[in-house]
C-alpha cells in the first residue's frame, strides 16, 4: 500500500512517525512523509518527502514562542499566546492547502497523521478511505479517569477532568471545520460529522503499555501500541574529555532540554547549575538547541561537563539519572534505559509526563520552568539522586519495556477492516 505519514511540530512530534514509517517500509509498503521542511535531513532515503511550511518551527522558535516556554509573567505569556494563536491561524491555512495538494498528487491508500493536521480527516470522509491518528502522548481525545486532558496540567476533579476532553475535542473539531473554507474543492461537512469521525476513527497511542496501560473502558478504535524508536545511524564518538569525566565519576546525572528553548536561558541555566553545584552532583549538560547554556563559572567546575549534542541512546546507558524537559521521546528513552527521571516541564504534554513519572515513583515531581529557583530545585534533585527507590522502579520499568514487542499488533491494527 501507499501510506502517507504527516505531522507538524517539534522533533518529538516527528520521530514517532519516522519509527512507524520504518516498520511499514520493512513490511513492503511505499511510504510518503510530509513534515516541516526543517526535517528534510532526517527523512529515510527510501521515503518520498513533501515538505510543509517552515513557519511552524519558526513560530515555536520565535521570541513569543520562547516566552511561552520560558520563565515569564502571566501578562507577557498572555500576549505571546495571543500572537501565536493569530499567527497559527495563518499557518493553518497554508498547511491545509499544502496537505490538499500533496494528497491529490500522491493519492495514498491510508493517511496516518497527528491531530494538528486537519486535512486528512476531511479527505477520509470525502474519499471513504482510512485515516489514522497517531499520538505520542496519553490523555488525548478519549478521557482517562483521574487525569485531565493533556493540555491541562493538574487534576481538576472527575467532572471537570472529563469536561477538558470535551473542550479540547470541540476546539479540534472547529479547527477542521473552519479549514474547509481554504480548500479549492467544496467541502461542507458539519461539526457533528467531523466530531463523530474524530471519536470513532482509529487512534494509535505510541506509548509503552508499561508506562501507560490502555483503560479497559476505551473504545476499540483507541489502542496503546508501544513506543518505537528508529535506528539512528551516526558517526558520533565521545571525545577524550567526556570519556575521562565518565571514568572519574561512577555516578553521573544527565541534564538536557532537547529542542526546547526559553526566553532567558542564562538565568534558567544558572538556577539549575547552582542547585547541582551545591549538591555536588557530577553532571553532563547537553546545551542542544540553546535552552541551556555553557556558563564560564560552571564550565570550570570539575563536577560539570558540557556537550553541544550527544546521542541519547549512547548517554542514557552510562548515567544514573536524567533531568529533562519531558518530551514523549526523551521520557520513554530515559526510562527504557533504566534512568531515574525528573522533568522540568515547559509546555502542554510535558506536565502530563511529569505527573505520570511521579505517580509511578520513577522520580520526584518536577518544577515548571516558569517557577524554578535554586532553592526550589534542590530538594527534588537531592531526592532524585539519593532515593534509590526511583532508580529501582526505573530499572523494573525498563525490564518490562524490553519485553514489549508490539510490531505485529501495530501492523494488524493499521490494516484491519
């Protein structure tokens, strides 16, 4: 079959689609990818690529995007959110028309997409062909007892929790409905038809069942089908200073914010580094996309080693614990390697992962990047480092994850009638 996989967002939104694409390619299917153009370099050689507008990533990396993901007052965040919403509306028009042109050119048999892609749902209704949602996060579309929708960062009680899913599904339905007016062909599906389609179409939660088990009250069209990671060929090798740091320190913490940026990386970095320095914890810091910085005062400290980029599959095998931003991929990968974990959430789903890590006693509850201070950080970081229960639980979870082989179930779910 010819299958289109499409997603928009950061690297964490793209990787699950590449992993599923690799499985489908191994099983003889023709794969077309459609992601923001910034990800063209990670598309497999055998995959056909249709780029989407780079403006999505540019908006995330903008000053306003950094304000929303960083430490800022509520007024600044409100203004930034307003700007992002208005600009996002303009980008949605461009995205839905690009998706329309891509689908018309390729005529796929199936589309697998994330919820931010509006056109596939309309195409599925129009062509009576299967479209499948893929979500790397839990607490989405279908309600989960004891948890609000992933967009809300605390338990609000059973009634309001359920309401958050209805509100989110209403917003998602309206976005798809409104998108119809931008298409060159006439689409005129009602909100009720679109909502019914969203609730009854197949949805794959690309999450390890050991980390989030499927509620037995969910409909059959919603399945938790495991975390998949594609093989990432690399020529990367550690330098001698990194190898020496790992030799000198038998117990090491790894700190990374991945692709997350924030409005004041120097202040954020200083806050976290000072807490780690006062606790005398040997730490490898991944500065990556600039959410964390290499500060001279700490680079001279023997308990710190800074890297600009490092493969997670390499470093997670060699550290005791990880402090990170809480992206789905980073959360899974750290736990898959048995790392005790603490999350400093920046946006949306990261708060959900932070709560889940705490619930499963895999690490202490993290502190929002908007509320961090050296004093607030010291207690949870000390617990992460000293409480061996977290490490023991992480190792048990890693063992369970290693026994999960859900590829056959994934393929059966995609192709079953």
